[in-house]
């Protein structure tokens, strides 16, 4: 083999090594990009789940407060028939049903895509809560 052919083979080998290096870097960068994107999506999903859990707890608290408002109003005025109140960025509706000495007070709250409802049964004379339950 003459010196010229040997020199050309070395240049060709060096050129191929360069291509292999570039190709390896591209593959590693692609894998790293996928890992980073997957981590970001997982974090976003977890944040969304936490936000949903917090919102679910908030709406339960708002509904309970709304039902308590209905109980206070019923204790003050036996002819109270309910109403709608703005609460926590949504609406709370209190409905009253029943007759004679017993009433059922239903509080329902709707905030964004969350809905919750509570019921309380009361006697008017003497005023007392006889049951409290979730729907």
C-alpha cells in the first residue's frame, strides 16, 4: 500500500468517526429531550390533580357554610323559603321543603365544574337539626 492510499484511508476513517460522533450526540440529545418533556408532563398532571383535590375540598366547605346560613335563616324565620347566594366564585342555592313542624333544607353549590349538595332535616319547635347528610 502506498503512502497516498494510507493517508486517504486515515482521512476517511476520521471522517466516519466524526459522523458517528455527531449521530451519537443527536441520539443522546433526543433521549434527554424526551425525558425532560415526560418529567414536565408528569409534574403538570400532578399539579392538576392537586388543584382538583383542593377545589373539591373548597366546594364542600362552601356548601356546608351555605347550609349553615339556611339553618340560621330558618331559625330566625320559620317562613324562610331559601335563596341564591354568591360564594367563592360560584353560586350556592338553598331550597326549603316540608310542612308543619319539619323542614328539609338543601344547599347546593356550583363552582366551575364542581358541584356539591348537602341536606339537613330540622324541627321548628323546638328548633333542632334531626339529620345532616350529603347527596
